[in-house]
C-alpha cells in the first residue's frame, strides 16, 4: 500500500468506450491537482462489468493517456483481477452480520416507494441468486466537497442498505472503488459531478472498514446543448490521440483557466506543465455542469 503521507490521486476509467472530452476533464483535473502538490497520480481500469465493456477499450484508453502526456505512477490496477479481494470482504461482513442476502427485485423496491426499506435485513436468508446488501446503521447525510462545500445527500438514499454484490454475481462499483482506493493509498478523489450521489455510500464503506475517508473534489460535467452529459453511453466522440493539443487547451479553458493561445503549438508536456504551474482550485467553475459550445 502507498504511503499516504504524500498526496495520491487517481484516474479510474471504465473500458465501456473510448476516452471522450468529458473523460479528459476528469483526467486533467485529477492529474493537475496531484502534480501541483508534487503528488502521485495513478491509473486504475474499472472493468467490473464485462457485458458493458468494449473490446480493446482498456488498451486504447492507456494509449490515449500516453498521447496526451499523462504519465501515471506505479502499476495499473485492473478490477477484474481483484474479485478475490472483494469477495473476501463480503464474506467477512456476512460472517459478522454486517451484510445480508436480499431477494427483493427492482419491482419490489419501486412498489415500496423507490427506496429499499430494509425488507430482508432480519430474514437471515441464505444465498439463492440474491444480492448482498451492507447494513447501514450510521447514514451519511452530507459531506464536504473541496469545490462545492457542504453537499446534502437525499435522506432516503442515505438510510438505504445498499448493494455490494449484485444479483447477477457482479461486484458493486461502490465496494470495489473504496477497497481499491485504500489499496492504492488514494488520499483525494477528483472526478466528475455525476458521481456526487454515490459519495455518501463510499464514505459509509470507509466507516465500516475503520479507515479514514479520502477528500473529494467533483469537477463540472461537460454537457451538450440538449442537456445530456458527454458519456460513452451517449456515444460521445473519442478525443483524438493523434492531435491532442487542441483538446488539452480546450479542457484547460473548460476548467476556468486561460492558457496563452500560442501554447497550442508547444508539446503536450509543456501544456501540462503550464497547467501544473497555474493550477488553483479557486479558478474552477463552482457549478456541476457546463454546456459545451460546438
């Protein structure tokens, strides 16, 4: 595990598609925040959900990061190689009575008002094609974000015993990301504002594990003029790894910085160094979404 006396940040893409401009915002913001503090920046491939993966995307993502000048520290972690770690933690919680099997369907939960009401918590069900839920006894109703300040979370969501392994046997994102962040010694998570809501559950997991939570900084999302966020699901176009400099400059401007126009003819390393030198959180737009002008 990494020594957490030093700042350690990370970029953790899923290989469900190629990197797009929204991904670049998250990569650039996390990279500049880490490097401006002489910290480490690590990369993790979050390949938890094989049905959603795109063949060859993981390798293309790494090649794209290299083309944009993002040099990561240490080895890359692949979540697909850490199933034993996730299962061992689930088994420990099941044995301790901190987690339980749940047979409720999505339809059951919708009929209960849209939030899981704890139906299976005391039924002591055996594993029979069910999900595994973590018992939440100390709900996280808010957290402090480095950009947005205090963020209140939906109360019903905060009190919900949430899934840590799905009915189909796949491990839940929240569980994997926290165990991996601990393994990689992450001290701060810089990511898109679309991941604000899961933050409460992730802080709950840190508490359950007896580990201090990391700090969080949620960057504005890039959205199109029809209100959709740029995402792989919405078929956002891939950034051009053969001509990375214009996109890097656009990403710096998106994050509130004003790089000199002539910087576009310099190397990606020089563009990133300009970003590291000028990086200040007070420059970041204090909003959760910005509409792109194409």
